[in-house]
């Protein structure tokens, strides 16, 4: 899964709440690293909307939500849990756009997903897209090498979505500061951008931590990140990284591959096939 990854087994870390004491980095600096937007991020405008799935109930009710057949993850910085996407402890349901809008408040992180079939437990059809909800049905997000403000309905179209404030377990900034971060970078393009994907940008807006920026990691010999991929209750694979940026990139790649493909991939690595 890449030469930079070391596969580790039998790591039994307890999930601890974040210990970030400051919340806001007082000396936040824009990292002098130019990032040219890659094809890793999905093309929301040009791909078109899938017609195989629709939801008629537009309220965030039990009848309108979906439960996706998706991978689950947890991530750690040394022994501290910094990310958790686990159905046993969190609500991972997704909603159509009007249902999602009823749940959103300014400063929220939202994740948009396109699903590929109308089955009871469909799988995402493309990488997820993250954004900051700024109110009035508007979002600010990183898309096609530009940080822009758009209508949630225009961007979301036929997608489903959910609020993901609790996935990263850093201490969040106040809603006003989240909006200030998002709005203050609106209009940046290409070499002015120092985030590698929509998730990193949206998370930086909410938590203000430079680790989400490309090249923003404060290098330390003992710093290590661990990504746990939960294939089942008894089948968990762990990968090791030197930066949060690398961990997020690999998490998104694995997530976009699909659960069945990843299970098969790890089965081959383990010599089960």
C-alpha cells in the first residue's frame, strides 16, 4: 500500500480523549509549501449525479436516512486517539440534502457522499467531499484547486450527507473562528493552497491545527501516527505514518477503494488466498 507504510499488528491502544490543551495555535503560520491540486479529489461538477438512487422523504427521519456499507477507522497520535469513525459509538447515518440541512449549524463540518445503488446498505461510489457549513444553505470547501463558496444543494445534488464534527477528536474552535478560517481563505487557487484534499481543509478550519496542512507537520523523531482499518470486529489492520497529512491521504484512498476490495487486498497480504 505504498513504500512509506509499515504494517503493524497487535497494537492495542485505548481510545483516549484529546489532550490538546490550547485549542488554538497562537503562532499559526501559513506554511510555505505550494500544493498543486491532484486528481485524488472527486469532480463534483463534471461527473454528473447518479440516477440509480433517490430519496423522497426530505426530513431527517428514520425513514429517510441510509446506513452505508463502508469501512470504519480510528487513528492515533502515539497512544492518543485523534480520529474515530466507528458505528458502535457514533451515528454514521447519511441523509438527503434537505434532511442534512435541518441538522446543520454554521461552523459544522459536513461530509457529502455519492452512493452507487439503492440497496439497503449501499456503498459510496466516489471519495467523500468535506465542507464547512456557513449558514443560509451555503458551504465553503476545497474543490478543483480552489477554495470556494457554493450552495449545498448545487454541490450536493443527488448525494447524501452527514455532520462529522465529532470524528476528529481535537478541541474545536468556536463557530465564529471556524467561519473566519473558512471565509478568510475563500478564493485561493492552486499554488496558494496548502491542503491536499477537502477533508484536510475543512478539518483545519474547525480545529486550526497546522498538521492538516501540506508540509505543516512539526517534525519530531518520536512522532508517529497509526491508522486502524476496522474490517470487522475481529479483523483490524494497522498502518503507521510520519505525518497526519499522509494518514489522511491513505485513509481516503482506502475508503474510496470500497470495503470488499480492501478486505480482499488484506486477505492477499495475510496469505489467505
